[in-house]
């Protein structure tokens, strides 16, 4: 089928996307006569003028690195063949490296 050829499919998807953008551009962006609470920005129940909350990511990054290290080690250990000695040694190196990395990450 010629419709499934990549260049033709690309042109069809591009045309549908451009039509969707053109249709969305004609939609009104604001209600006419909106005032009061509808015109103000919503910030989870807090007024923006009163307080500007800046989150602290200092505790987030160690946990993000923790999960990244564990997922990479799990992927490497689970995808190594079980029948060879070399792959078991490489998996062991990854586990030791992960333990060392976690020790460094959470030292205090």
C-alpha cells in the first residue's frame, strides 16, 4: 500500500497536524468579560502575590541517583547470560560498583 510508505505517511500526518493547529488557532482563548477569580493565576490555592514557594531539591537528587544506580545495576545483572563465568564477573563488578556508589552517595 502506497499510503504506508514513510514519505506519504509523513505528509498525511503533517497535513492533519497543521489542520489541527489551524482549527485550534480559531478557538477563542479567553472568555469575554472574564474578571475576578477567572483572570487570576491559580497556584494550588495560594495567591501568587503573597508567597512564592521555591522547592528545595537538595533531598531529591540523592534519591534520584539512588534509583538510577539501582536500575542500571538491575538491568546489567538481569541481562547478563547466566552460563558464562565472565558475565558473572562483570555482573559482580557492577554490584560492587553500585554498593561503592551508594556508600559515597549517602555518606554523612
